[in-house]
């Protein structure tokens, strides 16, 4: 998995030379370069917002300001697809283990761990939407690198993606870190969901799956599973995550009624995957920037119109409010 697959270290675009450009380039510490002979502005790496705004200001009074600002916007967007060597290193082990199969997927579903991976595959089949058959790769990000790195990689490759994280401090930290990688808040709201409860174990108990989980724990060799407290149950299951998830996945396959009681967040996200398209990805990634005008948000709404789920409907309402 080389950098050429995920965005170049260097991005260049033609740009007029103006005197205000020189101090910006000089103060960018190697991030920017300008070649006067070819009138080319080059970004080495990822262009941050402060320097991007300074470039816009430098051309604020230029006769071709609108054209140049469009070029700068493209330069900024392209540079943000850059993935650092450290992030690539985080992804290498995972890419080798799965032999690159995620790069042939049509969509990505990012989750935290192996338990979520097993349960979501089983739940999707119970809902009549086999993820493998529909080209959806479920990626257990915590066990194979960093959730943020996979979000950045999906953007660089142009792969549509959604995610579900725990509702605890760690889950909220993932969202904050994704935001710091130049994902606008509106895009994060569309792509990322969190469990209402703090973690998967607590959420399953809140959804009324305690009896099933006690029977699973007994099967896993805990004879007192039916008498321990709820807190003890959650604690023990946390230590048997993959094993109990495999058993619960089998129960979902055998009894669709159990699938119907699985976390609503999982069910909504699987439903949203049905309508997640390349058009939607382009609209979200390029048109929901806070600096864009109402027309762009209307176009995003058009892309969302084919998505039928409660989760997406809620986000449509957010966009309608932005457009009004």
C-alpha cells in the first residue's frame, strides 16, 4: 500500500504571483513552495486552515480572485488527502493480514472491535442485507490500527464509509480526533454514530439482552451466570468479548427476533449503508464544508434523498435547517 494509492506528498496547482504570497511561503517552514518561472504553487504535505486562509487573503483583491480561490480550494482539498508515514505504518499490519481485500470493497463500516464485527455481520444477514454480498467491509479498527487513520484512508481512496463507536470517553475522543483531520462537523454527524450507552456490553443489557447473555456466559463455563449481579455480568462478558459475540451471533442467525432487539444504532447504520453511494460521498466530502453556500447543501440533500432510514432522515432534517 504505497502513498501513490492514497494521495501524494506533494500537490501543485498553477497560481498567479502576488507580492503578498512571498511572506506566506517563507513562513510556511517548507510546507509551501512557489516556482515563479512556471507560476506554480506547491503544497508539501497537508495544508492547514491558517495558511489556507492566509492564501485566500493574499489574492483577495486580485482581478481573478474567484478563479484563484477555486484553485486554492482544490489545492487545499487535495492536500488533505495526504496520509503521513506514521498513519501508513499503523495500517500496514492490517492491510497485510486481510490481503488488501478492503480496497476492493464498495463501502466501509468502521467499528471498534472484533465483537462488533461478528455481531454486525450476523445482524445484517438477519435484516436481509448480507454485507459481504453487497461489498461492505466491516473493519474492527481498534485491533488493526487507529479508527482515525481508517477514516482518513477512506477519504483518500474515495470509499464511502460509516462508523459506530462506543458512547464512552474513548468513542467521543475518536470523533474529536476525526474532526481535527479536517472532517467538517456536518460530515461527522452523517458518517459517525455512537452507542447511547457507554459501551457494547452496557448497551446490550439496556436493550434487554441480559437473559441471552447469561445463558451464553453459562455456556462459556460460568456456572453462577444466572445469579451474579448485572455489573458482574458486564464485567465478565467484557473479558470474554469475542467468545460471547460469536455465540450471540449464532443466536441471531437462528432467531431473527433476537436481531430485532439488537442496538438500534447498529440497525440504523446498516440501513443507511443501503443508500450510501459514491455520489453521496462526493457531496459530503466536498459540499458540506461550513464555508460553502446554501446551494451546495441543497445538492447534498439531493444525494441523501435515496437513503431510507431513521438515522439518515434525522440528518436530512439537519441539512434542511442549514438550507433554510
